C-alpha cells in the first residue's frame, strides 16, 4: 500500500515541476483510437494484477509462512469444493516437504484450492477502502508537494490513522475465507493502539527515505536546475536526466527501506490474528513463544525487534524472491505494452500525416 502511495506522490511531484511548451498532440481516429484506449486499460489491469497478486498477497504469505512447520499442507492441483478427498488416492497422504510460498505457481494453486479463483484478489474491499480513504485524506491537506518535511509528517499521520484498515487487509490475506464482510473484521480501538506505533515506524522510515533526499537536494539548490528554458521547444537531455535522478534515487531508497519494513509490519499484524481465524498457510501464531497473550500480562502482539529476529533466513529469501519476481513481471509487462502503445501511436501519426497530405493536396 505504501508503494502505490509513493508512485502517486512521485507523479504529483513531477506534475509540480516546471514545464516547457506543450508537445504537439497525437491524433488517433476511428478503430485505432479504440484500440489504444483498450490497450491502456489492459496495461493498467495487468500491472495492477501483478502487483496485487504477487507483490502484495503472495509476498504477505511468504512473510509469515513458517519454514519448518510441524504439519505440512498438501497443495491440490484441482479445485472442486464439492469433491471429497479419496483416501486411496496416491497423493492423499503425501506431505509437501517445502514451504508453499517457495513457488508462485504453487502458492496460487494453494489459494485457488482453499479460497477459489478470486483468491488472488483477496482483501480487495479493504484495499479499495484504504486507497480511497488515503487519497481523500491526502487531498484535503493544504501542504504543497514541494514541502517535503510537511509531506513526511502528513504521510505518517495518514498511515497511522488508517492502521486498522491495513491490519484488516493482512488478516484477510493470511487467513482462510470468512463469512464476515471485511468491515466486520476491522479490529477494535485497542488493537489500533497496539498496531499504530508499528505503522508509524514503517511509514515514517519509508517516507523519510523518499522525502529527506529531496529536502536535502532542495536545500542545496539542486532542484533549481530543473527549470525549463521557455524558448526551447523541448526540455534538454540534461534537464530530463536531472529530473529523472531527482525522483529515481529517493524512490529507490524508499523501496529498499520498504521491503524489510513491510515484512515487519506484516509479521506484527499476523501475530494479532484473531483466534477464530484459521491461517491459510502454516505459521506459528506464538512466533516461537515471543507473543505473550494480553491475558497473561503480555502485549498480545509481536514486538518490532522480534518480528525481524524471528524472520529466519530461508523465509527472508522466499520473501525477497517473491518481490523480485513481481518486479520482473511488472517490468516485462511495461516493456511489452510500451512497444504495443508505441506502435499504435506511430501508426496513428502515419495515418494522420497521410490524411493531412491528402487534404493539403
């Protein structure tokens, strides 16, 4: 959820940068315009599907699944809710000797078998509510996009305010299907008090990695060189490179901080999973005895330190592999659709050029 907010912030920040003269418009007509719109919508859907399914849902499961659980779960390759398991079937009593999230394909099959086809979008209602609330709260704040310190504080406050929605999403993602609506699974205020400090640390660290370099660059006058010459038809290559660097370096730092902080937030949230919710992948609710129930005088959740300490090496590798594969798939999709859209724009430009020549003649 933080990554989607970072992308939106980066686009808004870029929109506030000085702009040069308008670039001549591209003319698309007829079926080519319809194909272009369809391609753009398909591009958005594919990127979102990859990010949500693998970058969020599967990564969340990888962050909590135990490497060596006491009981392994057999992964069914076919899903039929009305089909009873045959004890004489060769695979019926076969135990799987490796974690489910060790493979994207295995994880998706596991989710389909236990939560149906749309399990890859599980928690979508909570996510949509979080996204809309986040966008609304940010839109009503009066600070400029170039007020980097103010943006850092605002983003952290908004994240803390919506902590219970994020907690709800994690609980839905890591548990078996429930008959309750997502809003019925939103935890109490007491849970928010326990979880909010973790979100504050995570949000603060990620956005500090994004905004502090921008603040330093602005204080050093590095952003002043981004002004575009009003007499130039297009921004120079140097200006474009500097603008890309201004956004790219903070974004990279934020992602590097986000990856471990996201794992910590997920594991803390998982330790607060209600008793009536059954995990969809095997993991130790007590995290090696680190979680002490509130009835026994404990906090009832995993501490930030223990959330990382109990995250063993093989689990970290699985988690990083999932995120890495998701990024590779998104990059490949962007390259593919860039070629498709580029060809369509080029075809539209050629068609417009031919028609314009005919009209001139």
